[in-house]
C-alpha cells in the first residue's frame, strides 16, 4: 500500500484539511503551521472539541459520497 491519495483539500488561516484514500480507508488529516518553537505532540492539540469538529466534517463529506459506498466513522 502506498501513501495518501489526496482527493480534496481546504485551507484556512494557518491550517489545511486534507481528505484522501490510503488503500480502502478514507482519511481526514489536519495540517497546521507551528507559530513557536515550543513543540508539543500532535495528540495534545486533538481535544474533544477538535474531534467533534473533525467528525462533523467527515460526516458531511461522507454524506456526499455515492450511495452504496461502505463507510464507518472511527477514531
């Protein structure tokens, strides 16, 4: 299996959200620009609100896919 095959992207402020396939898995990835040298692990930025925001975006995207495409939203 190769890397992420990007099928959509959205940019705002200092972050971009990518949607793409890795094999048969549809992935949503947020890419952010760091504004300081203080680097925290990425998972520290993924709180409950961020998960809710990303899940909403994923649900909306999945809603637009053709009928019959098997999809399950997981973390």
